[in-house]
C-alpha cells in the first residue's frame, strides 16, 4: 500500500467519530474524495457521498460506515467526576484504567476511566462482571464547576488509542470497525475513476451504523441504488481460544483475503460475480455463511424501497469492539481491488432473480 494512502488511513482512523458525532471523519473523507470524484456532497443526516461516472447505469452504492463505538458523559458529580454511558456495544471489561479523549467545549479533553482498586474490592466484588455505571471518568478537575467549563452532559468521546503499525503488514487501532470500510469504499471509488465502469458509482461513508444501521437506511433511500455493496469488519478467528467460534462464525484469518458472505442478505448473482472476479484476478477470499440478515449496512441497503441486489465484503478483524483492533493492510488492498474490479464489470439488469 502506498505511503500516502496509509497516511490518509491513519489520519482517518484517528479522528474522534462515535455514532452521531462523525463530522471530523466526514470532513476528512470528503476532502480526500474531492481529489478524484465527479461530485462530493453530504446530507442532513451526516452521510458523505462521492460520485464517480455520474450519469452511468446502473446505480451502484458502496457503503462503509464512518462511525465508531464510544462513550458519552451522562452525569457530572459535585466533585467533578464524569459518569458515562456507552455509544454502541462495549465489552465493559476492557474499560477500567483506559485513557479517553473527549470532544470538549473548546478542545479535546483527556481523562482516565477509574474504578475502585482491586486491593479494596471485596472477594465477591472481584468475581462480578463490571457494570459501566460503576465506572467514571477522571479529568483531573477540582469540582463540578471546573468540569463544566470543559465538558457537559452529552459530551462524546473515545478511548485514547491511535493507529499503530505492528510487525509485517498488520496495524492496530480503535475504530477499524468501520473506518476501515469507509477507507475501502473511498479507495475503490478512486480506482474506479481510473477505470471505465458502466455504473454510476456512489461511495458512501455512512453514519450511525453502530446504533442501528441508521445512515445506510437514509442514504440508500436517497440514492435508490440497483446494486449495493457494504464493507464492514468480520471476525478473524485465527487467535487462541476460538475453536467454538470457528463453528459459529467461520474459520477466517488475517491475511486470508476479504471475507465474502453467502445467505439471505446477499444477492447470489452478485456473489457469483465477486467470486469470478476474484478467481480471474488472483485475489484471495474467504467465505462465511449468513443465514439471516447481517448486522451490517448490507441489511439496510437490501431492504431499501423495493429491494436492492446487495453484497457484503468484510475485513478480517481481530479483537472487534476493543480499542486495539488489528487488520492487515494487504487484506485492505485486496478488498479495494476486488470491489473496484467487481463494480467495473457490473452491467444493467443482470441481478433479477426470478
């Protein structure tokens, strides 16, 4: 992957963009899209759009959600401590002792998630699952008045983890779910701007996926696509203690290529085209079963208006919904190539099933 592309990915992943507060990521995404797209715009919901080959046919939507899980201040105590609620789904066990970055009134505010030290926990308390209401954020102030000069009830934030290269082609960060997907659809659209697609391509960085696929619903309704491909993360089950999980969600691994899904949410003709393109271009991929609607933007897209031929490409991801998700830059490259080459071969009216 080119150095400048990795640099953009790093900046994009590092933005603070929990669900409902995606504007910094959206601005960065749209600025990058302006380098190649025929049209770049946003909507009232906060979704960001980059259109390539405007006027082409059919309309194809590429969606990667730009929001991430986070936290929100719910109460400020008289002593200046901040109680908080989750934005999206957390494993509460990872939260104690973490630093947070809060989008304060005038600047980013750093805090620490605190709880009673283990030395002071009763024996029975140590056995209990941590509840988020028993945790708080300490921003180092003296009292409520000082805290309220910096933050307020409803202030959002994220855990203070940033993009970091690991060994080889792996990288760790919070928010690869799913700014990795937002990155892929942008770069696929960039490649399509250099190819000769028949389709009018709408790459979309959707919002509020983590709280109910909300941005995909509104953006797909507006575009009214005939074909829609979502990019999200999928569980890489190549780590220890995953034997049962392999039976449940599939045997998938980092550096194994994009994860494709087969099932009710997926148009079988579109899936067959993805597989053919992968085979023809030597792009590795992995397959998982999806016997019902997926928990991704592909589900919302498929059910838009009178129905859309939907597909899903997923990024193998270790430690999902943690502050240290791990993905492979090679998998991202392969996913970008598979998406762009698949869309480049899409013709009108080839996805009617019956």
